[in-house]
């Protein structure tokens, strides 16, 4: 293995070691602050590294990315506000656990499985990168389209009691994602003649509004209640707990790596798919899903960190970003004189192994900082709500503004916050809205590519689908998901059980 | 929050508004490119809006059929005093942010909201608001160099003065 010795470079160079540790620590805390997404952290911090040498720059980036993906889970658990889209599924069971006073246990298991998922993702990156990227290159537009539809069908699983409200919310999210100038034809969509709408509605504004502001408003109902005293006596999970969830963790790591390796689909979709997988396969959780099931934490958190290694695969081998963070990193690598793509692994294998080493070290630091900084972090949520809620609202507003330095984003955040509040009051789930916004572009682009390549014929599209093994699997999964939600299916299987 | 076999106060109006909003969006989606091609700019917007219309109408029908919850009122269970105070302060914040700038608007927001919610002493509210604002300001303005609207406080000059002070006046 040419250049393998570079794997150890970050381990033995004190400066690189320090930078990875700093990046990981910053990533965890930035990822945990609502509104400060890991994408934003990487894009801002990366601008400081352009004048650096390539190795320190890559070291910092690797640490921020790994820490940031994990950090989003903390506020998801403690405040029900995912710090990053990849932590949306984590809040579904993490927050109920915190409400029961088991925040320490939830964060402990989250950290451990994130470490496990992260390591497995890196292992796959190191050993199977060429194979997985070869698989990704064969993925057709219709397959991407079906992948997006599969993601949206998870809406049904996420929307709790009312599937129809989940479908409404998902479609609403898709529609929000189409606002602005169509990138292919430059046609205006839902701009109503306003220039400010031509650039679209910022995803971050929707996310912070729906999850930050609306949650704060909902919590104002109980503002005078005593804050939940978070029980953090048990942070490090027992071996028995880890071993019990290892099979699920392994399965979800695989989901995370594969989804992460597909261009355009990152930790957020991986986490949602893994959560759905856990809901379908774990028959008898100790606590039902949505009410504090440990499996509901293990699945998304393993998958989203495994997706980091996965996202690096197409980036390193094909020059295609696996998600928004790797897209920024590709730009940074070009600035540093590197050309990510198949030739990078041939010409500079040492750089590939250096990145793998940096990610590994970042994952180790994530475990260390994740298990040691919880008590301090938990203190924050033990503050009186009368102080905490105004702070969360202000933090959300500033976070929304910070992404594009745009007041329009602030107004969108506030509007979505108020709308999200009423939607919550009347039983609409907000997760599907965000999922719809994330998947909108992927679905739009690939639907159009697929239908154009099939000469605008639905028949040819279906015929093409039935000719490809991958398409058949995806198509079959969609049909299964739809059928399994029907009353007839449920009746049949209830009787059988 | 909960799912409504029993209709919550204001839920019927909300569901009708959502259905009307969805219909409006479908109309605007059709206006984008009509039914010109399956790959047109309006294809996904039309599909999404049509899904919204169908689901919103079904939700509205189900909501209107359900029994109203007689134990709840809009003013107590949906929009209680603390919530509408919060919403009003958020709207005020959005209005004042540009003319007053980030620092005074945020301080006023934090102070008034903490005072209104907690009813604690002026000193407590002033102190917590100041500490919170300084922390947020340090993270966003100093560490991440996010330029918030300056307004009436000459932030740039103050920061430059501090910078000069720290560098020994050079």
C-alpha cells in the first residue's frame, strides 16, 4: 500500500494532533449550537486555512467535520433542537429520554455508537473505496430519484400518528425547496415577482425556524415548570448495553456508509433511513420508538457518523461531493493544489492515507470529548427556562442571519417558527418538512434527467427501471413501503401475528 | 402536542387555511410552465402542490367531522399569554433590528422577555441579559466574524479601539 505510512503522520506530529483535537472540539460545540451547522462551520473556518499548508488545513477540516456531525445530537437530546440535519432522527427518542432524566445515558450511548459508526465508515473508506465508488458511479438518475422518493416515504414512519399530516408536511417541504430560480431553465418558481425569492428560501432558515423558534414557543407553555434535572450519573454505557446493540449498530453503519457514499445524500438521509430500519427490524424495544427507545438513538447516530467515511469515498476517488461539507472540501483541495478524483489516489496515495489518519484521530477525539464534556453541557439546560428560552430564540435568530448575512433569512426563520408552532399544536410533524426541503433538489434534478433520457415517456422510464437490478431493488422498496402502510397489509399481518 | 380525533380550538380554521393555501400554491405551480412537458420547471412544484391539496382537503374533512374539545380554549391552550408575548417580542425584534442594530435590539429583547416570563428583579434580568448577549456576541461577532446590523451602536469603532488597546496603542 503506497503511502500508507502517511496514515500515522497526524498521530506523531504535535501540531497536527492539536489541530485535529481543536477542530473536533470546535465541531462538537458548533454542531450543538442551533443554527451553526457543520457546513457553515467548515465553510467559515476553511477560509482561515487557505493560506496554511495543506496538511494542517486538512487536519482541522477533518476534525470539524467528524465533531460537527456528532455534536448536532446533543441539543437534539437535551432541547429537542437538532444542531444539524443529521440529528433530526436523534431527537425523536433522545429528547423523550432527556425528559425522563436520562440525558447522560442518552449522550453516552450516542457518543459510543457515533465512535463505532465513524470508525467503521473510515474502515470502509480505507479498504473498499474503489469498489464502493464504482458502485456509486453506476447509479442512474432514476435511481437517485427513487432514492429521494424512498427518503420521502420515510415521512410516513416519521410522522407518528397521522400519515396524511406527514405527507402534507413532506410535500410542503418539497415545495419550499423549489422556490426560486430553476437552475436548469432559469424560470421563476413561486417568486411572486420578488428578487429576494429568486435565490430560494435558505434551508437553514427553515430548519432553525421549524426546530428552534417553534420549539421555544411550544416550551413557553411550560415556562414556569421546573427544568428537568438531567440525571448524568451514568455517562459511559455498560458493555452489556453496547454489545446488545452491536448488531443494529453494524447494520446501520452499513446503511450510513452506502448512503454517505452516494453523491448528494449525506448523514441526514442516512440517519433517517437507519432510524426507519431500526423501527422496522427491532420488534420488541424495551421502550416504544418515539418515547425514548435506545435503538432509536443507536440507529441514526451510528449511521450519520458512518456516512462521514462514506462521503469521503466519492470525494477522494471520483471528485464528486458526498454531501455539502465534502463539496466545500473539494473546493479547498483545489485551492491547495490537489485534484480530487481517480488520479489523486494514483499520484498522491500519501494524501489519501493522511486524510484517513486524520479522520481516525478525529473520531478518537470525538469519543474523548464526547464522554468528558457532558456535565458542563448539561448544566446549560438546567438553567431556568425563563432565561434559557429567550437565549435560544436569540441564538436561533443570529444563527439564521449568520449563514448568508441576510435579514430576509431572519424573517423567514421567524415566519417558519410561528407556522411551525401552530403545526405542532395541531399534530403536524415538522421533520418531514425539513426532509422535503433537503430532498427537493435531488428529486427535481434526477426526475428531469431520468424523464428526458427516456424521451419524456413514463412507459420507457418504467421499462428502464425493470431492466436494472439496482432500480428493481429501489422500486421494490418503494412499493413495499407503500403497501406496508395500507390497512389491508396491517390487517393481514395483525391476524398472522 | 397531539393528533386530533378531538378537534382542538382553532384547528378547523387552521386546516381550512392550509387547504386554501395549498390550492393557491397549486394554481401558482400550474402558472410556472403549465402542462408543457414532464420535465418542465413546473413538474415537481405541481406534483408537490397537488399532494398538498389532496392531503390538506382530507385533513380538513376529518377535522371538521371530529368533535370539538370542550375542555380547551384558544386563549389558554393554543395561544396563552406567554406564547403571544413571545410571538409579539419576536415580531418587534424583526421590526427593530435594522433601525436600532443588533446589540440594543437583542438586549431589549432578552431583557423584556426575561422580565415578562420570570417576573424576577430588574437586576437579575439586566444581569442575565447582559451576560447572554456578551456570550453570543463573542461567539458570532468576534470568533466567527459575522457582521450583524450595526444600527445606533458604532461597533466597528469600539472593536477597533479595543484592538488598539490590546496591541499597546500601536
